[in-house]
């Protein structure tokens, strides 16, 4: 069997409500040279039944069920390691793809003969629980094609990032070169690790934007962040709940998200291959982010220390 050009990994846990729609939108792509791996985190609903029905209909679909819940991070990384395509895409059980998503993102990367781009991504159309459009999420790498440190500055430099790519991190659901992901930290077991992944990818290569809304991002009350916010009494508790979602073995330990991000940004600037002047600029950008967030970092350090001295 020949290796597919594109691999799609769909990690899922109790996704019966939207899973069939997500899989259908993938299998109806105009580009057909792909494999789809569905990894089930020991769901207790109809997820397994739905996935197996699609496996029986289409040989491009594989289904794996874990014996226990290995956490969202473990499952996201599992589907990457267990696939082989030159290009890789993560798919969420509750999102959908327009029919030309793979055709256009694959063409963009294939036409990048020099291999300067790390990923290709389309514009995002936000949809509601029923699939009705809510509006276009307008964010792009405004300084794409520039040097690594310039791209890093756009993502985490001074200024308002509520309308930047790193705010929602939708390009993480774009089509990514496997070679770029293989030398990244992938998805770590703490909240917002996709921010770090996006920074790592931006330092490795450019982001190619498809100016069509081909990614349909669903907003609903059962999403991981919304669910945590509804049941938590504070921002700190939200962080703890999300960390447990990423890795159940963490328990209730505070994840120190911003400390991890700051150190991750700095490490990425120091170890990613680039000319020395670019490394110096990128390092300055990462240190600038840490300096601007010093109060938050100090507060997180206090919580980490409190967790360590608290009786178990």
C-alpha cells in the first residue's frame, strides 16, 4: 500500500454529537490522497459505533480505541506518531472542513518548492451548535514571508493580540509539514501549549494563508474551555481543570501555563536553526514577552510553590 500524501489525525473523547459531521466533511474532500486515523480516548458514548461505521465504508479510515483515557495531549500526539503522510492535519470531532480544504492547502505546500513554509491554513468561519454561520474570524500572518524573528514578534511581541493568529491558534488545525512537527514539542500536557507549538512553527517557516473560509470552527457549550469555565469558581481553577483534561495523571496540580510558555518561547528562540542576528532578535522578543508578563509569572510561581508545600 502506497503512503498517502496527507495524514489526518482525529483525537476524540465522547464526541457522538458532532463526530459524524466532522468525519463526513473529511471524507467528502475533493482531494482524496489521505488517511484518517480516529483515536478514541475510551469514550463511554456512541463514539466507537460511529467511528466503526465509517471504517466499514471507507478504507482510508482507521479507528483505534485506547484502553483508558490518556488525556487530550497524549491523544493528539498519538495520532501524529501513528500516521505517515508528508503533510499532517489535526481534526477536531466538532469542527468541519469545506470540500476544498485539503486540495487548496496541499497545493499551497506542494507549490512551495523551496520548502520555506511550515504550514498552510485557510480563513476560519465560526459556526454555532447547529452549523449556522456566526461570522468570519479575521486573522492572518500580516508579515508573512519575513524573517523568523519578525514572525515571532507578530505573534508574541508588544501590542494587542486579540485579533492575531496566536489568540485562537486556528493554524494549528491547518495542514502542517511533518518535518516541521517532528522537531517541535507537539501538544504538551498543559493549557495553551498550542501557543508554543505555533511559535515553534513560525520560527521554522512561513504560514501560507488560503483566502477562503474553508475551516468551520464550531462554538458550543460542550467545548473543553467553556465546560471548564462553567464549572470553575476562579481562573486558577479553570487552569487546573484544563490541565487535567490535557493529562488526567496531573491531578489538581497548578500547570503554571505562562511560566511554561515563557520558557518555551525562549528555548525555541535559542535552539531553532537560524542566522545569529535572527537568533538574537528572536531571543529579545521572547525575553520581552517574559518581562511584560512578570507579574503573572510571579503569581504563578507562588501557586506552584504553594502546591508543593500543601499536604497531599
